[in-house]
């Protein structure tokens, strides 16, 4: 009885080891031939046949003194007589598991990002302080533009500021934090008053002239008419067309009258009055059409956000992804462990646990 119990314990441990190995393979690896694991169902049957054979062998002898022999003290060697078979069962199970061919996969991607060069040319004239946007046109336009910049991390973006003259507030850069900081520093009234739309556009075009990007874009925003500078917007648009630069034009301002600055006090504050909103939409449409761009009219903050969202969709960064993968065989550790278990069982059976002369 004790002999059979010892055999059951050792065989159960071997089966548990095989089951653990199979579970590890299923959870950590891909199996090339998972159907091979069905072979493990033979192991419990082999274990049961072995225990049954022990029971029959114990019943073969009916001598009166047998009970005294079997109930006497048993050495450690006696308890380990069934260890070779348990090791053989474990080794066989590991070899069967190895036939399932556990594999893992190394995968990687080559990502090629083809960014777009964009210059935002924004009108900073005093009329941009009109209150038909909250808190004013300039603040609303700047906030929407900065969100647009956040959404395009792969592009080089620059900023041109214009009133009666124009200057580059930030050259093309991928450091959008610096760009946004410079955007916040720009204020109305830092240069000559007026609205030099043509000069602002020409300055933006000049920033893109030597760009090697396949897609070059200017976003031109104004709330008035071209009344300053020496360059006409349409002439600048002709140059943009020759250089392959697309211009999206945005007219900012509600329809009718808006509370706008009409004079400036000595302390730097503005006097406001309701003034008719005048935007040269024909000129802005012509500039956009000449360069294969589009013209938009933003009458409120929501419309302005929608315009930038549409431009964002029209000018998408090209991303090319090439996927690679490689499968690596991982059956060898299981073959090694199974072979070692079989060899150890055989050695124990022929040496330390040998039962026949």
C-alpha cells in the first residue's frame, strides 16, 4: 500500500511538471504545431498502468510472512525505487511538448515620416483687437493656431507677424515649445500700424523658398484689407505658385459691425467704437486660387477652429511604416530538460536504484 502511494506521489509530481511546462509554452510562446500537445494525454494513462502493475505485483505473493516484510521499516532508497519511472515520464512529456515547437516573434518597424513645412502669417494690426471674438480676435486666433501646432508634432512650423510691416517671429522649427513661447510674446503695436497683407505673405514665402519639403504651406490670416507695404498680395501669390507653395487664406471677423479700436490714448490703451467689418474677400480668394489653396471666412471662434481642423486634414503628414518580423525556435530548452530527465532516470535505474543483480 505504501509502495503504491509513493509511486502515485512521484508520478503525480512528474505529471504536474509536464503540465506546468505545457502551460508555460501556451502562455509565453506561439506554437507551430500545437496539436502535438494532444500526445500528453497518454502520460496519465502510462502512470495509471504503472500503478496498476505495482498493485498486481503485490498480490502475486501470498506468503504469511509477507506482511511482516512490507510493514517493516523502509529506507530512503526503497521510497525512491519509482523515481526512474517518474523521471522517464517527465522526460517523455517534455519531449512531446517540444514537438509543439514553441516560438517567439521579434518584430520591429521602420517608420519614415515626411513632414510638411508650414508658415503661419498672422495679422497683428490694431483691428485684430476687436471684441467680436472672445476676448478679442487676436487672442482667439492665437489660441486656435497654437492648438493646431500641438496637433502637428512632425512638421516644421514658423511664424510671421505683420502689421504695416512684417517680420519673422520664429523661423521654421520642430521645437514647437519655442515657437509657442515666441507666439505668446508677439503683440499688436510693436511695428508700424496698418495691414500689409502682401508683405506678410511675401515674408512667409521667403521663409519657405529654400525648403526641401515636398509640401510647403502658408496659412495667411487677416481681418482687413491690404493698405500698407509695397508688395501686392496677388503678386506675392504668383511667386508662391512658382515655388510650389500652397496658401490657405482666412478672413477673421463677424459680419456687420464690431466693437473695434478707433484711437489710442497716451497711456497705450485703446478707444473702442462699433465699426463696419471690412475684409477684402475677393483678394483673399484670388490668392488662395492662384496657389491651389482655399479661402475661409471665420465669423466666430467655433468657425475658426473648424477651419484649422479642415486644414489639418487637408495637409496630413505622410508616414510610411514597414513592418518586419522574425520567428525564433524555443524548443531546445524543453528537449534538453526532457533528455536530461530520461538520462537521469536511466542512470538511477542502472546504478543506485537497481533492483536486480
